[in-house]
């Protein structure tokens, strides 16, 4: 019976660099990366290899890509709205 307990309670021997991040860990990193200046600096550091955990590094890289994509889409939207507004304003004034 003691052998049965030993096999069910043991966890796989995973190196620290491959340890999975828990759900609350991901949630905490999301909150950290959302802080304007400090979070962005931490995001860049983690994305460029400031951590030995591969899962955290990949999560930071994906969040960084999402942030860049959101900024680009926001700029395109801003330019479109600004162009439409300028065109309507010049049309109304003439």
C-alpha cells in the first residue's frame, strides 16, 4: 500500500526553466504588464530573456507582439478618423 501512495503523489521532475506557469501566475503577469511604465519595462526585459523560464519568456513575447499590434491598429484608426474628420470639416467650410 505504501508503494501505491508513492506513485500517485510524486510529481514529474521538470527543470526550473520548463516549469509551467499557473493560471494565477498568468493573471499576475497580465496585471504587471498592464502597468504603464514599470510593466512595459518588465515586459521588455522578460521578452528579451530576463528570465530563465521558457514559458514566461514566450508569454512576454506574445504579449509584446499583441501590444505592438494594438498600437499599430490604434494609429491606423486614429489616422482614418482624423482624415475623415478633416475631409468633412473642409467640405463643410467651403
